[in-house]
C-alpha cells in the first residue's frame, strides 16, 4: 500500500469533529509568527552522547577489513576508468586521424 492510499484511509477515518480538530492543530503548528524554543547546548550535547552510546561501532578488525575493501575497490574502479578513457581517446584519435 502506498502513501497516497494510506493518507486517503486516514482522511476517511477522521471525519466530522475529529477531522476539524486535526486540521486546526495543523494550522496552529504552521503559523509563521510562532518560533519553537531552542534546546540548550548542554541538553543537546547530552542527548548526542546518549545516542552515540546506542551506536553499534565496528571492531578494530572489522574496520581494517572495511578499509581494505574500500581501498581495493577505489583502486580497481580508478584503473578501469583510466583504461577506458585511454582506450576511447586512442580510438577517437585513430578514427579522426590525429598527428
């Protein structure tokens, strides 16, 4: 089911006074005159630290393996693009007869 169908179902479910209330709430949130209060820097940094503690960090061995895979891939793809560029440039020079 796509988003449009879900939205249509939600609109059909919220008919009558419930729908009117939700529309009024939406209008209140989007008023340009109101500004949301900023989070203090201490609270923000505390929350960032809490979220970073939840991250599943890779081990040293995994990081080395991922780094090697990336470097090999970059070298291979760079070589491939270089070879194709060289081949195409030689072909163009051969076809159009450069000196």
